[in-house]
């Protein structure tokens, strides 16, 4: 059933790679050139969401700096929505956040507290259910949801059609005349199912934009950052 939770075991991607090697010649050549997939999703889910919001429309360096300031102020120990809610709008802005992002973090924290966003249940929820919850949060759009689904939850069949790095990787690998759009990507990726996230990792890696192996939430979202929701 489409949309069911499908997470790759963190210790092995053998089945996924074997499947993708049979899909298309250009993808096969890409995989053989890059080698084993070392994607390592996971980490504090609230932290992944925070870093994803912070990273929107920013360079990697700027996003990491702001994220570290925010962590120092409200995230000592583990990220907790109650701590974010207690931080005033002015304090969040003092970390370098825009007004919109400060509002987004407060809205996300509130929705987690009141269980509108049931973060602890996400691992057992279907993809579409999670998307529906997260898209209700101010400042979280389709790109942010895709990044969270991949790097936070480790869902294996995510196709981030709004991500420029992914689109550029597909263009280069398949020698397309221009960046593919959503419809073209959906059609091209039919055979990649149910491992479209793994295929995406290879396209990102072809451009040097994903660390070889990293399960730290901050670096995952920074590494996956392209263009935003």
C-alpha cells in the first residue's frame, strides 16, 4: 500500500541498492561509481524539525550558527517543546531567527504540546498522515516535510520533487536538457519504488552534497539543504 511506513535498516541498504541497480542504466552507473549508500537517518525528531525550519533559505554556515545559538539557549540536554514555548519571541529572534521562523518554532512547539503534531506516534503513522499534520504548522511546507521524512524518520520512498540539488543530480545523470519538474520526476522514478529516498541520496551524493555517514540531526538537515519549501 502506497504511503505505508517503510524504513531501511540502518545497517544495510543491500536490498535497496540491488533493486535500484536494475532500474535504469544511468542510475546503475551512478551507483557503481559512488559505491555503498551510507545514509544514516535518525536523531531527535523535534531537533530535526527545528533544524529544518532554521535552515530554510539560508546557507549551511548561517543555519548551523543560528541553530547552535538556539540549542545553547533552549536545547540543553534534549530539545523540548516546553522550553521553546517559554522562550520569548525576542529571545528567539536574538539567535538570528527571522520573525517568521520564530513564529514557526512557537507554532510547532505548541502543536507538539497539544498533540496536534503527535511526534511520538510518527514512527507508526503513514506518510500521508504525517504530511497532513506537519503542513498545518506555520512555516513548514512540502520541502521541509520531505527532509524530515527522510532524515528524521528514515522513510525510504520519499521523492523530494521541490529540491534543486536532487533535480540537478537527475538532470546531470540522465543528460536532460533542463531541470526536471515534478511530473517528469514522478514518471522517471516509478521503477525506483519503494526506495526513492535511497535513489535521491545517490543523486545528492553525485554532487557532493551529502556526508558519507552522519546521523547527527544538525548535520543531516544541513547536508540535505537545497532550496526550501
